[in-house]
C-alpha cells in the first residue's frame, strides 16, 4: 500500500495533496474553456445559490459573474460555458469531431477532429486511434474518454511538446495506436489518473 510507513504528519500531507490534485483538475478543465480569476466574493454562486465565501475555489468568469469552480465544471456543454446571469457564452466554438468504436477482444476507438479556425488562426485537424484492453480498466477509460468527448473537452488548442507548435491536442496523454498495439499497463494507469475527475 502507498500509505504504509508514513507517520501521521506525512499521512495528512499525502491526503491534503490528493485533495488538492482533485480540486486542481476541475480548475484545469474549466480553464480550458475560459480565463477565470479566483475571487473572495461575498456574493452567492449564481448556479447553486450557496455562499461563495465558504468555498476555497470560486471563480470570476470574463463577464464578471461569480461561480464555484465545481458549478462551472458542471456547466460545461459542448466545450463552452454559458453564464446563467447574462447568457454570454465563453469558450471556443464547437469543434467538429467524430468518434468511432469497435469492440471485440480489444476496445478500438478512433477520434477525429476537423480542421478549424480559432481567433482567425487555422489549425490542422487530427485523427487518433486508441486500442484499449477489453477489461475493467479499459472499459473505465473508454467511458471517461467518451464523456470528455461528449462534453467537448477532450481536445484543446495547445503546445505540442515535440514540435513546440500550437495545434489541436488531447487533454490526456493518448498514444496513437495506428498499428493496433495495446497500451502498456503504465500508460493505462496514466490515462486513468488524468481522467479521474471526469464524472
């Protein structure tokens, strides 16, 4: 077990770190949609009507309205957040994308994103094939990838680490299995960690 051999102080630090990582991942997904500023507002959240003051994670979206980060995360639809106060839509326009699945002894998923223009800049589309084992872990990753795909948060405009160029990239490390080679256990575990907060 990863907690074995830890004293009480180390155990508390480890648990706090895990909680922070959980919270930060929701921030990460929301920040893919729009630029948020952290606030200490005295108002109530415009989605759940609960006080913003009692929550550590509250955000001011570009139209200057306040929400809990958890509430903003729940408001993501088609890669965008629509403000419940003023109806302004934040985020990129919907990427044209497709997903095809084939399930036999493995789970094969093909993701395709069409070329697009964002803020007058053209980005080349992409096609990725991921082959997962047809077992408990593979099915869990399949469900979470599909959920992120449907929320339109699976792909974003970002820097490619190999080329240093801005392009359409997935938000999780996805090995393109064009030769239909199954992912290694370590690669599966990495994907599970990166997708753990997709509910």
